[in-house]
C-alpha cells in the first residue's frame, strides 16, 4: 500500500507538467510529449542515484508513465468520438 503514494505523486507531478504545457498554449500531443520527456528524465535520474533514493525516484517515474498512458488513451477515445459525430 505504501508504494501507491510515490506512484500517485508521480501521477500528480506529470499532471502539473501537462497543465503547465497547456497553459503555454501547447496542443495535446505536444503536452504529452513534454510529459514523456519528464518521465524519461526522472527515470534516467533514478539510474544515476544510488540505493533507496534512486529506487524512490524510479517508482515516482512509474507514476509519471502511468499518467502518460492514461492520458493518451483518454485523448484517443475523445478524438475517435469526435470523428464519429461529424
């Protein structure tokens, strides 16, 4: 149960990154790309850190990846719904 806290933290961090990108007038695709870059940076940072700190950052990056996957699915479903209604 304790592993859900850093995963949720990573999810919310990437949500904030996504909202910041949207505030800067980015499209959904570019905002998700920025979130994916943030995930890769966090994952690489976890490899360079040692022991428990690196493992914690790795779990946080898992939450960031989860956000990218969930948001991509939601955006894809939204785009598919819009093409059927036209």
